[in-house]
């Protein structure tokens, strides 16, 4: 169908879309992460199993993430800040989207780079001003894409990638969150 | 029990076009109409509405606009009159006041129950339209009772709303039109904008729908469209028919004072929460509009029309506030009314034949429903992109009635 090689198996995704149209229950996934407090504001988070396509699934390997806060927060900086994990997710999700859409549209990519900047007023989390929210006030993603395509086509790739992005949706729309003590 | 070869359900432009072709083939039929001819236009539309298509595009089989203003847009009474006249000139056998309550399959055809009489027939054409009920999202249930809620079926004119702020939900043709007139009436409007289709009213001096027609975009067949499901649920374009032929996109609403927010995502503790993704919604619409204009230009060049048209135009990107509002307290009194301009859905509650999918859409292939002898007309992209427009019905009705006639003939000879 297409001769471009961005390394995305678009056919498999298109096939899955067709299959799952008639099997919504198989499309229900559960993603999991398990955190363990170490010391101070440092914790270690492990991710391996998830549920999907009607059964338990597993990544090939367990991934381990360290989360802490930087020294300017009077912490030990054993890892990145939790709110930074959000922009890690956003950048990787949008970049994956650009590659997938490009593959589907027959656009050969040479390089894709995204930089993300999240504006965060920490007076919120410190409780210094009740009018300031805890989370990001603004997030800006800047893409540099080198591809066999016009600027308009590249802008369309980036726009379509946002339209189909799980993390973009999770950040721009409210989500019901329940936190309880087991 | 009355008998007919075919029953047509609905005496709007689609049902009457079906009747026209049935009559041309001398197939006996009855057009069942729950109210009067052009009923939805009489009862379910707001006062200021005009057709989106210019008058010269008001073409039905054997009947077309002949007035003095081919570039104008018909008002609702004019559309009603136009369809009424079509019913007369085509001598359509319409039975008014016959509300269809049930259609079920029998051995050799269908049984159609109505509020007036019962019919047996061998074929049924469903032409009851795609806009029978307003589609209002579930989150409307969570809107505090102090805020009045209206759908486009209830809305008539701004003066009937309480004074004070209005939250208009949806930025397709209906939403942008109501946002503009409500804002002009002195009611501050917040417009919640999801995915939408942006179009200029005119391009290179011609109506944008002239371009859709002439360049062949509207003629694209349902089996040539890449993603038919998506094409069939494409929202109506941001257009209005006014004597000034003015564009009514978001860039026209902002200077009027309309406040743009993202898609309405949830209500939490009386707060309306809007998506922070408005910027991408407008980017997608801007990019799609530019691609369409590129298509128009390419056609004009290839077709040798370039010199008779004005110079190519590209329109300013849609401006959105630097940072859009993400929440609005519905209990504060700022918003007195919510107007749902979130589209329509068809009503097939009377159709006792298993041809409607889980989402409430009739399953059909170019108007041919899987149940033998059952047909549909007047649905989005039924056979071509122009299917829901008045000028799109002739080709569709001819093809569908051809198929129906072939089916009846085959049954007779077997």
C-alpha cells in the first residue's frame, strides 16, 4: 500500500480498529502502575502488567521509574518530579501519533523532535495562594519535523496526532479520579 | 387494511421526490405524513433560519426556484411553500396526519400501522429524515435546575429567553447562528466549540456551495468516500444564509463579543468543565478548509475556469483566546440558559425491523436496506455527499426508486 518506512505497523492498527468496532468489550484496557515510598519525597514506581483484549497482558520487561523532587525543593533529586512524568507522557504520545499518522498518509519522516514546556505556579501546591491551581496552567509543545511533506501536511500530521492522543485528551479533559485507602 | 405497492414515510422533500419517481413508473403508493407537508420546517425550526443553499440550488425533480433572487437564501416559510408546491405539481398522494406507529415485515412485504389506518405493501421508503430528535449529551442531566435548558426544537427567537448569559453548546451551523443572534440581542454568549467544519460563505466571488457543486465534491459517491462512517456524521458547516452573504465562522463571532471555550466535557459540583483542546479543534478546521480551497483551485485551473473567477483567497487562521476558560460556575447566575446545538438524531422507534445499529443509525447501502423491499432516502451521504441537500435528492431518489421498481418487478415475475 505505502512504501514509506516509519516503522509503524499501520495495517495492524487499521485491522484492530475494524475488529474492535464489533467487539467493544475487547477494547477495554486497564493500565497499572505500582508505587512504593522510599524516603522523603522519593518513591519508586514499577510498571509491567496490564489488562486488554479480554485477558491479562504483560510488557516484555518490567519498567522502573524513580520519582523525586529537585534540590531546589529541598529534596534529594533521585528522579524526575511527578508532574514531569505527565509531559513525558504527552511528548511520547504525540510523537507516536505523528509517526502513525505519517505512516498512514504515506509520508516518510526523517526526524521528529518535540519539546514540551509546562507552566507551573508552585504557589498552588505550597498552599501559598488559594487562587492558584496545583497543576499546570499552560502546556506548550513545539514540534520540529523533517519529512517529505509540505508545511501544511506536517501541520495536519501534528493536528491529527492531537486528535487521536490518549494523553492529550487526559490532560485537556477532566477525568473522574477515585483515591481510596485499601 | 389498505394495500399499496409502496409506502413512503414522510412528506418532506425526500419523500415527495420518491413519490415523483414512483408516479413516473405508475407504481401505486401512498406518502404517509405525521403532520402536514414539510412538517419539520413548519414546527421544528427557529424563526430566523434560512436555507444554507442559495435559491438557484433549490432544485427538485420537475420543480425548481423561479423567483427573482437566485443568489438569496429561502426563509423557513419560503422553504415550506416551495416543498408544498412540489407536492402539488407532482400530485403526490399524501395522507396527512398519519403518524406511523409501527412497520413490521410480513410474508411478502410490510405491514405499516399509522394513527389513521393500516397498510399492507411490498416496499417501504423511509424518508422521515435524519433530524427527528435533538441529540443532547448525558451531561445535561447534571446542569443545575436554576439554569434553563433549550434544544433547537424549543428555540424560536432570543426574546423568549431570560435576559442574562447564554451558553451555546456546539459550533456547527445551528450553534454559530444562534450564538450570533443571542449575542446581538444583548445576552452575553459563551460558545462551547468541539470539532467543526469551517467554510467561508463565498470564495473567489462565488457561493462556497457553488464550488461544492461545480467542482464535483458533492458528487462524490458513498462508495468512493474514504471513511464513510465519519463522512455520514460530519457536522454541518459553519454557514448562514443571509442577504449580505456574510461568513459566520469563529473569527466573525469573536469581535461580536462571543466568548469561545472548548468542548463541554463534564459538570462537576455545578461547574461546567471545558476541554483545554480548543486550539487543536480550530487548527483541524482551518487545515481542512485550506485543503478544500486547494481542491477548488486545482479544479478551477484544470477546468479552465481560472480567469472567470476572482483571485484565490486564503483566510486568517482562527483566533482563540491565549488561554481559554476551563470552568464556569453554573450556579453563579452568569449563565441563565443553556442552548444545546449539539445536532440531531433520527427516530426509528416505530421501525420493528432489525436494521438499526446499536448507535441508532439505519444500516443501508446507498439507500438500499438489508431487509428486502425496504429503502431509505434523505440521510447524510446516502449515495453522494450532496444527499441531504435539497438539490441532492433527485439523483438519490431516482436510483433508489429504480432499485425498488426492479425488486417489485422481479417479485412479480417469480
